[in-house]
C-alpha cells in the first residue's frame, strides 16, 4: 500500500490533518539512563544499538532475546511466546526500551519492555523532552509518522488560522495556535505538553458549547409553540389532584416549567432528579396545564409497562375531570389503535399516553402542545423533530430515570435547559442495602420471608445479558423454579421478563400490583419507574453484572411507600476484586448523583448513555470524564461570546463560527445560524 493511501485511511489527507493529528501519549525520555547506571526493579528507559537478535524454541514456548549496547554496557530484552518480535529487530537499529530491569548474571535484562524504534532525529529531539506517540494505521510506522508530523510542524505550524480570539486566550491563559501545535507534538517538558493539550481541549469543548448555544438560539427563533399559561386558578386546580404537599425541588422545577410553557417559543427542558424524587408530578402538572389550555398533550414512556402504569396513575387522578385520555401502545388490537389515531387527528382525545411507537406509527395530532418524554436517554435532537410540523413545535419536557453526570448534562444533553429536582419527598427512608455473601444467603432469604409474612411484597432481579436471548430468559425462569421449590416455596411467585408478550407482561405487573403475587421474579424490565408501594424488599442476583446507575434505579423500586426499603445484593462465591469494590461503594451510598459520577468515571459514557442517540460526533481530544473543569470554562466562555455576539458575526469570531458549522452544522441541524 502506498503511504498516501495508508494515511488517507486514517483520515490524514493534508498538512493540516497531520498538524491536528494529536499524539495518543508520550514517551518520557527523562528517566533515561546509561545501561551501566540502571537500578534493578525501577521503571527506566535506555537507548542503544541492537547488537544481536536470538530466538529459541517453537510452538507455545518460544523466546526472543535482543541484545543492545550503549557506550557503557549491554542489556538483553526478552520476549516469551511472542516469536514475531524476532522479525522486528535487526543489528544496527537504534531502539529505546522502557521497563524494569533485573540483573541476570553479568548482564541487565528487561522482560517485555516497551519499545520505540528510533532514528537519529528522534534521538536528538527527545534528548530532554517527551517523545510523541501517535496511534497508527497499517503501513505507517511510529517513526515515519513522527517524521511526517515533525516536517509538517516545522514548515507549517504558523499557517493555520488562529481560531481563539486573543482576549479569550488571555482570559483563560491559553497559548496561541502555533506554539500549541509545536508543544503538543514536541514538548520539552510536561508544562508545555499540558498547556498545549489544555488549549486544544478547551477549543474542542468551546466549539461544542457554541454549537449547542446556537442550537438553543435557533430553537427560540425558529419555531413557534402555543403559549400555555397557568394562572392561579389553574395552578390550584392541578395541585388539588396531588394528595401531598410538593417538595421544594418540585416547586422549583414547576416554576421553571410554567415559565417556559407560557412563552410562544418551544420549551426544551430536561428534568433530572434522583430515583423517587417525584419527577412524575412535574410531568403531570405540565400535561394538565397543556390540556387545560385546549391543546393536546402526549406522554411517551420507554416501555409498555411504564406507559400502562402512567395511564393508570392518570386515570385515577383524573377520575372526576373531563380530560379525555387514551393509551396507545404496540400491544393494542389494530382496531383500537386505529380508533385512537383517529381520535388524535380529530382532536377528540386530549391526552395520549404511549410508548415511542406512538411516534413511529405516523400518528398525527390536531393541536399538539406538549410532549413529555419519560425516563429516556434515547430521545435525541432528531427524534424531537418527528413531532414538529413546519414552524410549529410542541413544548418538550424530557425526564431522566437517574441523575446524569454533570459533564454529560452539559454536552450530550447540552441542547436542553435543565431543572434539577433535589431532595426526596418527606418521610422517605433511604433503602438499606446489604452485600450478601453466599454464606449469608439463607439468613437473607429468611429476612425476605419475614417481610412477606408481614404482608409486604418483594422483587427478585436476575441479570440478562441480552433481553431477547432465549437461553438467558430461561435463566430467570430457572431462578423462579429454584426459589419456588426452595427459599420461597410458601409464597406466590410471578415472573416478568422482556421476552414475554405485552399482555403477559401486563398481566404479571397487574397481578403484582393487586398483591395476587407476592414476589416478582424479574429481569431489569422493572428497572425504570415501576411503582408498587407495598413492595419493600429487593434481592439482586449477580449484582456485578449491572452498572451502578442501573442498580440505583433498581433499588429505587423499593422503599417508595411508608415502609422502609431493603436491598440485598447476592454476590457470587468469589467476586472479582474490582467488582466487589464497586458493589460495596454502591451499598454505602444512597446519593444517585454521586453514583452517576462514580459510574461515569469507572465505565465511561459509552456504557451509560451510549444508547442515547445524541447524534453528536465523538470528541477527539477532550475526555468528559477527565476534563470537567475545562468544560465548565469552555461553557462560560461560550455563554460570554454568545451574550455579546449571538450569531458570531464579528470578524474576530468568524473562524470559530466556521469551525462550529463544519463540525456540528449537520448533526445539530444548525442550518444558517445568524
Ligand atoms: P421518580 O422521580 O423516581 O419518577 P416518582 O415520580 O415515581 O419518582 O415518585 C415516587 C413516589 O413518591 C410516588 O409514589 C409518588 O406518588 C410519591 N411522591 C411524589 N411527590 C411526593 C411528595 N411531594 N410528597 C409525598 N410523596 C410524593
Ligand atoms: Mg419516574
């Protein structure tokens, strides 16, 4: 393959691409020693010339030895069962080995050191600095890549247009582009490397924040929504429906929602709060405010179980009102679905409750004013467009199931305004959580039986790798059988998992709600939002299979009524150390915000929120789990820039604006901003 082709495969087509292909990491040359000065068992780096390459043995137990020499002494590097290493060395090469040496007889030895193949230029460049390491593509060696980038930097570091205006660089202490390019590729020390990296991280996050700000602005200017005013009388009428005083957090969120709804620009608001903080109240309030203003409202849930539960809650709240509400989910008979759709188009239905299928089925509304999307991370910019008609957009209220890590909230959800519900309703007792070892399992089950005999109900949750996997589903049935014949033989058990059809799921939930079954053996389909106040005790089998936010969400299913909640995490015989630490951290914390941050730091955004189709392109150099502080700075900077120059029309901002449109124009549908 030709070099140009290889580079192109990595997206490197121009000098600019090379300049902005940032190192993956750096080799530290400064702990470099002469071989004669090495110390045993301490990580160090040596540079020398390959004198000899030897290999021994065949399949399964080969050994490659490479002897290098500098002016002071010789050292042997060893590889076991990596016969291919033999071909990577030949006498006369200059190489760098990093690792912990040991004294073997008369000679130093390093086993499986990290290797860099050097040329004379590298050697002098790295003499007192850090050597860049690039991620490579087939057909381009590290050495080659370094030379290409170094040539590009030498000749063209001053060429690209500076994007960050000087006052901004001064304010945030960021180097200019040319210096930053030189330093990031060939830093003389950590300070240079870190300053340069910080500049590019800042720049990347600033451009993202500007794009999100532009998106919000465009929303305000580009779409009309109905003004849904809530006067004192309507407010009082809605509040009368709730059989409790609202919490301070709920009050604050309601005020923010009411303010948004009264405007003729669409609300785009995210409500996040800990499990059990009472987000549903906020949703119901908004729905009823909308209907009272003569517009239709829709409540979208991620599962049929939840949609049905919301429908039931609403039906009981609205027993005496004239609100015409209907359920629309995939499991309904075709005739009934058609009837609901007709009612929505004709405007005979005020309030539709359903799953996201509601969107896919080409449902039309006569006068849609509000869409509430519950417990949902998958509802991105694009999906929201589905409910718009021309310049008319409903108001949007998005409710998350669990708290979202702060940095994700500012990026993946950054196109939304945020209300945080802090605090739990009064009288709520934190769920007591126990890590249950196999030896203690029978005592735990005795505890469960006692709660059941006291009239309470219980969940048993088992993991499924794949909701649709037949064998995995059988494993929940297996748990059920084992419990029915063993620990819970005297009680009425029900089964719930994702492979059951809609009406069976519904029946299982209903039987549990009516206390016909005392124990619900389930997969994580009960994870979000299910609310049965009499269920107070949860057993999680193999908790190591779940993320912390997911466990927190599961745990939130109990302790919802007046009764204290309990959660037992049945760990396996010999759990992995890391898994056990995670689970113990979880058992010790009831703060969902703290758990979300912890989960995010340990597992990264992919696992947690990868499913949300935010549609944003991935970040190149910034890492949200690490760069939270820079993100806050970038966000402030973006807000300041937008406050003085909303469309980024000033000539000093032209380069920023171009970069914003190039990077996010399509994914955020920015069109022609300003
Ligand atoms: P989540 O935020 O997890 O969706 P929910 O909205 O399901 O929480 O509310 C959890 C429980 O708390 C429900 O049973 C609800 O009726 C109750 N609840 C909500 N707000 C209050 C309040 N202000 N006072 C007392 N109970 C409340
Ligand atoms: Mg909820």
